[in-house]
C-alpha cells in the first residue's frame, strides 16, 4: 500500500473480466462502505471489501489479486445482502478468485489454498464433502495436527463426524463433467 | 388608564427559566394595572381570544404582552387588538424570551430581570398615544434588474398578470449565464432551446420594456413609489434601427476577445453576442474599435467599415450616455452570479495553462453555437482530448480563498459535463475528483449514477494537490482518500468546477437599493426560511443566484415567487405606512439640516415656513423610523413617534426605581 496509483493505467480488460464473470457492474458501487461494515472477516483483510470494489473500478488488477482479502472472504454473502446498490459483492469476490486461479497466481495464504483444494478434491472424487477425511488431511498437511481438536467431542456428540466411509453420490460422472467444464485448474 | 398585562409561557421556552406566575402576580399590584394573567401560548388562537375578551370585559385601554421578540409577533398582537376597536399602538411588547429566558440559566435572577423588563414596558405604555397610519398611492409598475433566467421568469409572470415591467440588463442581450450553457442537468435538454422561447417572449411582450446595455444609476423613494434612474451605456449602434444581420461583425477588421465564449476563440470589436440574442443587435466595444482607438490617439482614422457596410445606417459613433427615469412601485433584483476566478490557485497553474479551463469555458466548447461548433478541442493545440479530468470545489468549501460555502451546482454540472463528454467523445475517459457528491434535488442522485454507470465517469474522492505540464499533457496529482493512496492522471484537458460568487457590482447596487448583503457579497433575504425572496427594505425583492448559489429550477422558482409577492403588493391601490416615524417640531428647528445628511432614506425635505425660515420636514410615507435624525438633531426638535423622549425616560426611570 501507499504507493502512487497511476490512473491512466486502468486495466479495462480486467474490469470487463470481473464484470462478465460476476455479472455485476462495478461502477454501480458508490463507496458507502456498508459491505466493509458488515463483513465478519474484515479484521483479517489487508484491503477492505469496499476498497476492493473501488480498486476494481480504477482497474488495479495486481493490487487486488495479490491481496489476502480475496482469500480471507468467507462467502457469507452478508455484503451482498446489505448492499444498497444491489451489487452481489460475493460474486465479485468469487470472480476475483477465479481470475487469480486461472492465471495460476500464488494464493497469498497457503492454508486457504490447501483447504479449498481438499474440499474440491473431495467433491470431485466422491461428489460430496466428507468431514473426517477433510479434517485429517487439513490438519496433517497444514502441520497443525491438533487444530480444532477440542471441538471433536462435541461434534461427535451431535453425530456430525462419520468414521464409516460414505458412498459416492450416484451421479459422480455429472459432477466430474462440471469440473471439466469449469476449466479451472484443479491442482 | 386601565392597563392589561399578559405574560406568555411559550411552552417551556419562557416558563422553563422565568417564573411567569410570579411575574404576573407582581405586575397585578402595580398602579393602573387592572388585569394580569399568564397564558400558555399567547400567539395561538385561544391566546389571542383571551386578550380580545379581556379588552372588552375589563375595558382595557393599554396592553402589555411579555413574550418573544416583537419581530416575531408584534404584528400578530396589533391585529388582535385592532379587532376590538382599540388603537393598535396603545400596546407594547416586553421581550422576555430572546432577551431573558433563552440567555439565562438562573431562574431567580431571570425572573427578576423579566419583572424589570416588564416594569419598563408598563411605564412606557402609560405614555403611549393613539397613532394612525398614512396611506400612499401605489405605482403599479415593477422594475426588474437583471435579465437572466430568474429576471426573465419574474418579468413574464408580472407581465402576464397585467403589470407594466421595466427589465434592465447590463449586457447587450438578456439570457444571462443560462444562455452560455450547452445542456442542463438533470435532463440533458438543450439550454438555449428551453431559454430562447422565454427570451423572445420577454422581448416581444407588450407589457415589458426592455432596456439592455444599461445599469442602475440611482434609486430613491419607497415601497409603492420608487424613482429609478437608469444609465444606458452607448453601444454606438442604434438599437431601434439595427436588424441584427451581422454584416458589420463579419466585415470588422478589429479583433477582440470573445466575451460570450469567455476568451475561447476570437471575436470582433463590433459583435452580436450569440445568434439567439434578444434584442438581436450589434454593439461596439470601444476599447477594441480601431476608430475609437485612433480617435484617442488624436489621429483621424477612416475605418468606420461597420458604418459603411450597414444597410440600415444603424451604426452611430456619436451616441452618448443616456439616462432614463422610471417610476415604479416595486423592484425585483435578479443580478445573478459570477464564477470564481481560479487564477488564485497557483497549484492548478494560476490560469497559465491553456488546457486548464473553467467549467463555463467547457460549456462553450460543448455548445454547438460555441467557438468550436460543439467539437471538444482543447485550447492549446486543438487536439481532441482522450482523458478529461474534472476537479470539484475550485473556490468552494475552501477557507484559504475566503470561500467556505458550497456552491451547490458544481457536483451536478460536473456530472452533466462528464455525460456530455462521453456523448461527444465515446472513446474518452473522464475522472472526477470530488470531496463529497451533493445531489440533493429531484432526480439529481439518479443523474450522478447515470454519469458513473452509463457514462463511466470515474469518481475519485480527494482534492487535487497540483497540476503540471509534461509531454504535451497535464499531470494531475491527487489522492484517493478511500484507499489512502496518492493517485496521478495524465490528462489532456482539465476542467475546473469553479464556484459561485456574487455578481460583479452587486454590492454597489445593494447600496443604491439600501438592502443588506452578506460577507461574500450575496444579497440578504428578509428571513432565511420565511422570507426567502423579500429583503428588509419594503418593496424590494430578490430572485435567483444574487441571494446565494442556485441552480436553474430554483432560480426560476424564485423568479415566479417574487412575481407572486409583487403582484400581491401592486394589487392594492393604496399602501398603509407605519405611523412610527419621525416628526420635526418646526418651531424649534434651527435649519442646520444635519438630519438631511444622515437620513438613509431621503425622507427629509427643506420647507419654508410662513415667516420665511427654512426648516426640515419629514416625509412620513418615506420615513422608516430608524431614528438617526432624532439622535443627530442638535436642537432636539425631532421626535420619533412611539419612541418619544418622554416614553424612553419613563422606561429608564422605571428601571432605576
């Protein structure tokens, strides 16, 4: 941050890309900041949601795609629900993540990418998310072996953890087709 | 003498600080007071009924009301008293709100002060006498100063109402600033298309006498009977003969800056301001005319080409200043505004960069009748700009240049100019540096959204720090306060949103009209909310941006509002004047006429008595009762009715008792 922004270098292609993927018009944003005010993850973000919207408006692609914010976003949709200009900000953030992965940019927070990858591979292979393998894989590969282990007893008590391997969904072929059609790198 | 006393609670405004019951009790024991009560809201209908009933039942002959300022309700109570048949001047108000309850906290001391104020008033009212208004005939003609959209609207509404109108305009044509605009917000309709029909109507209306290229020389008189001297400057063209063919302008060899286009493009020494001018006549600017310049140098020059080519022999170099006297009953001031001159902003080039232009100059570039025939070409090299930067609040919201107020119109005209830029140059990119976007009227916010979303104007929140030329362009260095980062744009053209300032010469005019103006030179309305088009001088009204920054809809509304007010005034055959005026006791007057010198209303005249002595005399219909002459008179021979020495001394005695 705090470097000089050259407004002539507005990356129009990037703006169109974001708008066509998200189907949102970013010039609609009038910078009231209600998205940031609503965001439960703002305290983790290096660039607040309204600033992300503004940076798209002025076409600052690198600054956005190198930020933590697009990966910290929880997709909780609170911003979208509260936007007075009816912009689906969550879709805009999705679009930013899609562009980032398409360009094979490094994800600034390693464990976020790890988590996404495990979730997606689970869905690709089984057609559904299996919690126990997710937890095991994530804790193992992230090196945080006892991460959230204290939650295990209460999750068990409520029957949220299933150790018996679940069946794949019946239409696993169709699921795989979705993956191949999306052409998103699944590395 | 039977004095009635009424004290007002004014809800908790007075009763919250002053013990009104105690005051009423105290007053009831004073001599001559036969009735003393406290009322919740004296000005309300039930409150007024109590007064009226008490006057009738208790046969009251003097009334004192302790309440708010007499500015607020003196007239209300006088009317109520008049309804009972009692003379309305046998009444006096004690101001225990603005002068007491609102400015004190200590209940005991405030109550004591209220008692003292009331005692003074009671002592004064005992010395009041019945006073009667004078009646004066009303001249049913109105003078309108300024032929912009506000003045034109007022003139048309007055004339349509059947009243004679004299419309005086400083420039050779009416139309004002609106005539210079290309399109108008928030509808993007062509400014001249909606203005010129009104201009033509004003020019042709049988009830409107148009005097252009003229200014107000002097004003005397009073409401209903003003006398105005209009100075008609010599245009060196006989406006009666000129048919506006424009051949003189085409043939004139003397180049001059084009005033209507604000210096963009060239003009001639003899010119017709614009094709739709009303009246469409030519005018010579003396300082650029070859004939006049050679005359000043003592040489004989035979240029006079305009005179030779004129088919109707309208050009006349011998025309002299002309003075026209008009008698009118009311005056509407609609002298408009000027744009802030941005040359004080050295960081924006101080006016030295040709491609840093004012918003009104940009209007002329956009206009199809402008110097570039509606093509946006930047002044330096005629290149079409690809990147246009707009900067808001140039001479607005800036204490450092003495303009702390918001000009109100710039946010909207910037949005409009951004939309028009996109219309003219679809490939262009516009940036608007703003501090806040103020779009607070009907359809305005939607219009700004249109600029942002449809025209793609990129709004950047922050002031621009500096502009400097580089590689044939202009580097604009600013900040994006939403990101907290400095930003920079390479611009081809920079358009400044110049703020609104009072019209040049409007303060001198205000002095002639004896109306007040504020620290920025805008003319002051009678009350910021309740008298928006009146002034403190009876019979003089304000319309449009001379009172403060205003957009076209508001100016038109004020033009019509003043017409409504003036029609109300001029629909009367006679006006009642206040009897609270000065009176000269001619037997004591020593004829020094110091009063005549100090009177701001020219209300004092010299009269010769039967014994041949020359003394002062007050014209009661002109006198406004200010009291300056009373204080000035060395022989104490002038009294102000309603404020006589006797009455004032009684007040002081009551206070010192």
